[in-house]
C-alpha cells in the first residue's frame, strides 16, 4: 500500500452500557432545540422511543416512527414535510440502518433547501453500521421496477453517535444474526476495497476479531450483555472501516436486491457474502488473509487462494449456525429464478458494483454469481 487517500469525519462517539442517559447533556452542545426522531415501530413497542421522549422532553418536537426498510421515497417526503411543519433544526435516527439512513437523507435535503446545517444524532440498536458513514440510500418506489439510489454526502455524517449495548438486548435473534453478518461484510469489503488505506485495514481486521468472537454468542444468548457489548464494538469498527473506503460487488448487489427485489439488507448479506468472497478471491486473496486468520483458518504455508476457499466454507457454516437463509430462493420475497438476469443487468450498471476490485466487464459474471446463490 504505497499510496492512499481518504476522508475522515468529525464525530463524537459515546460507547458503553447506559450511555443513552448521556443524550441530554450531549445535545446541549449542539445549539439545537427542536429535534425530530426517525425510528421504526419496534422502537415504540420496545419502549426505547419512550426513553428518548423522556430524556429530551419538549426538545423533541416531532416523531416519525414508521420507517420502512430501504428508505422509501414516499416516506422520505412525509419526513421532510413533518420536519418543515415542526420547524425542526436537528434529526435523530434510532434503530437500524433504515431509520438512521432516513435521518441522514432528510438532513441532506433540509440543508440543501434551507442553506443551513441540520445535525444528525445516531443511536444504533442493530449492527448495520450506517451511523459512521456519509452514505445513505433512497428507494424510488415509483419507478418500475423500484430502484435504490445511494448518495455520499459528508455533511450528513452523524455528529453524535451513542452506542448503548443495553438497547440491543431485545434484538430478535434473526436481526442480530443478519445485521451482524452485514457488519462482517463491511469489514471484508473494506479490506479489499480499491480505496483501502492503513486505517481501514487495521480497523476492519479488529472488527472481524470481535464480530467472529461475539456474534454467535449474541444469537444463542440474547441477554448476554458482555457479548452484546463486544458485538457492538465490532459493528462500530466495521462501520468505521466502511466510512473511508468504497464498497464493491457485494454491497452494490445487496442494494439492488433490496431496492428492486425487496430482500431485507441483512438477509441479502447473509446470502451473497460467501459468493462475493469466492468471486473476488483471485484478485483479493492476499487482502483477505487477515479475515481468514481471525476465523481460525491456517494461512501459513498454504496458497492464499486455498485459504480463502476454506474461509468461504467457514462462512457458509457460520451463517448456517444462525439459521439465516443461504439461498435467494429462500429469501421469502417472491423472487423468481427468471428474475436473475434482469437483476444482473441492473447490478452491472450500479456504481458500487463497478468499484469492485476484480473488474466486472459484463452482466453474465453477475448472473452466474446470482445463479450460484439461487
């Protein structure tokens, strides 16, 4: 790695069990008094949303608690209208990647319209990693088929991120597993990214260590606060590694599967990750060796390509231990095998897919991977 270039972002990160209680003192530094919270309905059911209401009191002037996966354009318009009606000056995203992505997208749009900053606070309750990055996506549901369009806006990076592992204790095993694999995929793609740098490599390697150590424990014993804390640390490192690089085939294809075929992002990750690793291995085996080593695969005296195939097999086994779907036909969204060529065509034109370290020169390469994953 003789040359590299990356951007870093000014963020305050508060990590630790009970850290949500520091929200009130932290927002005092924002100079904002009219906050809007973006969340999904599960945050209301769990009582986490009520905690925010109690902490912020009159400063929380608007709540949108119906965020659907993949940030739907219709809901995005509703959020912007509510923010304008309530004269909001800052946004909070609480939950997984979609509510946090909604807050980031709304912040960017409001700033563009008003010419002034709308700071974002992120309170993740899953392991999706959106809280650390400038990237967000909006699904254009009025197009046929629907299309998820991602944007990269440094001004939308959350200024404050609160990681409270207590908020993950009621996370369902399936969401624990799928968003945990998403975090693992962030680390994997960061290691072989065409924009990789010393920081992303070091952070991604550490992230793999914590994720591989803690994720299965979180799945089997959801109330294990020690495991939840370590897993959240791994997810933070995964998001941090993602923040300064570009993703490739894996995440670009997962965005297409989500935005066009409505496959939940974590499920798409669990299905595609081993196949994407295998596809890229001929070009990325050396970069992936740290992942293999953290997964306890022997790498000394073994050809890198052989070690990475062993890693692929271990990924299949690791994912199967958490009973996640491993085939697109089992994603539960009505996807048909006849849809695969069209999905490959859309993915081929996806900007993120074209940032892949192994060049993708035709749609058939993607179609073959999708058939393998079918």
